[in-house]
């Protein structure tokens, strides 16, 4: 992201859920995607959604499509809530639906629910019940109407957060008064790769072969440079409909790879919005018959990996004299480099090699306008003497609850010893 702007008022008003539109994403919106999948040479998909594009000989509307697009609002006050949670791998998303008696405006109005944790790798078979606590709600772009998506975290029946519940710890950090007073802003750049089904090879690539070298694909336009734009655009609109604070999107350096940005968001909201945006992207690629990958290095060799660069600032960084606060934050980050790297995504060592716009995973570095550093500071921030920093280390499969809360903890709550601070400042050429 070029800069962090003031966050939308949505974070201030999120307890007041807005009314739902009755204009969900319909199967017709995926028609161009489905047609592309049927072109000669394309990998055929077995996605059941394809039946929706079939018409009867008489030209009547397909009955399944008619039912999927059915608006029940005039006939019932009941809504469908899709409860979403993170599975046992820490990156896989799970969801299931339940009927709620009437529209709701806040997660506190929703009942807790449970699921079989033994089937998600989160509980033993002899004691498998895991409890879902609703935490954030978004409008459902797939069902429309008053229906909602519900981001949940998971607990034992005794109320103890299970090990894969990273939101609970993040919420504790973000509720600390020191953190609250600093109003931490985040702008997260989520990169992802689209893969052909069955062969698991990037979209637009010849099966078992390679396209031309990187160069023309980044923000590229044209059938030989851009692969999956319909999915990116559909996701963009679906996120806006849902109320996710998505701020942009673009094609990435490796063909078949895309990026979208979420933010600026305040505190725990950043994690909620990223996880919901990932869920929506999974659903869209499911319907399009394309596989979504968050692998940080999906293709070995001279190809860019996929990251989740995290732009970050505090109130003190955004005020006059903020550049000195930023440098102090960078100093703290350098001293906890190993702790951050261990929490920044699985397989990140394959991406952070010092090549392809990354720093080495073993070395902490920072620089102004340098995309080969661990931490980048923008030219505008240097010029104005205040602003934000960009942590370029997080992988595309990072947990946003972990990354955002760890940044706040390291830069606001954690204090190094004076000796360690002095040595780090000398090493990094920082004067704080």
C-alpha cells in the first residue's frame, strides 16, 4: 500500500450492523469464469456449480439457480447465519449454517454453537465438542437479504480457548489500555495464487510447463498476462458488499498470482476482516472451479513468492516527531526478529531468501523505500517525519490475529534492556 489513510468510520460503528441489501452475488456473475474453464485446452472442472449455467431446451430458468437466488425476506423474518471458524491446521477455514429467528445487528445477539472438533483436528474423539463464540458479523454476499457471515473463535465447553484460537490472545493485547490509547492502524496486503484444479498448477500456465519470465505480469493487462481477473473483481465487489474494509487489488509479479489490500483497520478488526475476506475468496474460487493457494512459495525457482505485507502505525507514529517513534519500533522489532519470524507463517523460509523483493529470513534489516528489507519505510514518511512502517516478513498464510497483535505487543508493550537497545541501535544505525 502506498500509504495508510485514516480508517473508515466502520470500526467505530461496527456495533451498529447495517441493513442488508437483497442483491446477492448470483451464478450469472461467474459466467465468464465458467466459460473460460470450458475453453479448449483448459482443465475441466467437476464443480457442481456448473449445472447452474445449463438451460432447458425451452429456455426456462434453471430450477436450481432459481432457488439459489430466491429471496425469502418477504415471507419470513428468519435469516441464515454462516458460522465461520479456523480449523486445526491454523489456516484452513470451516463453516456451517444455522437459522436465526430474526435479523441481528451485533454478534452478542447470536447464540453460541458447537462442532465436532475431532473431525477438524482440534479435539479428541472421546471429548470432541468445541464451542463457537460469535465475534464479528458481515453481510452475506452469496445469500443476500438479511443473511450474515459470522466470524467465530473456539473454546472448550469449560470456556478455555483451544490452542488454535489465536483471536483470544490478540483481543487481550488489543484491550490493553496502552494499546487502546495508541489506536493501532493496520493495512494488510494479502497475496494469493490461483491454481488449476486436479493438476494444481498456476492458472494461465501451460500444464507441466512454464510461461515467459516475470516482467509483464505485474498489474498487467491482456489475455497473455492476466489470469483470473474475474475472480479478483468478483472478490473485490463481494468484500465491499459484505462490509469488509477492502481498499484495492492488483495482479502480482508471478502470473496467476493476485493481491488485495484490507485496511486501514483498527486493532482486532484487522484480523476479523482478513479472515472473512479469505473465506469469501475460498467460496468464490470454489464456485469458479479454481483452487486457492496461500503457500508462500507455490513455485520454486525464479518466481516471486506470496507474502502478506503488514503496514502498521500508532497514534504516536502519526503525530509530529513520529519518525523517531518509528525508529524506536524498528529497534524493538530487530531485537525480537526470531519471535516474529516463528509466528509469521509456515514455509516462510522458502520465500524469505534475500531474492525476489525479500530480505533473508536470518537477517533483520530496514530501509527507506527498500523492498529488499525486513522493514520498509516510505519516502513520504521520511519526508513528513511521521507516518507508518511496512513489515515485509509475514507470509501469505500468516494468521492476521497473531501478526497484528505481535506488532502491537513488541512496539507498544515490550521494553528491551538499555544495553540491548544501545547495541541494536548501533548495529542498525538508528539514533533514538
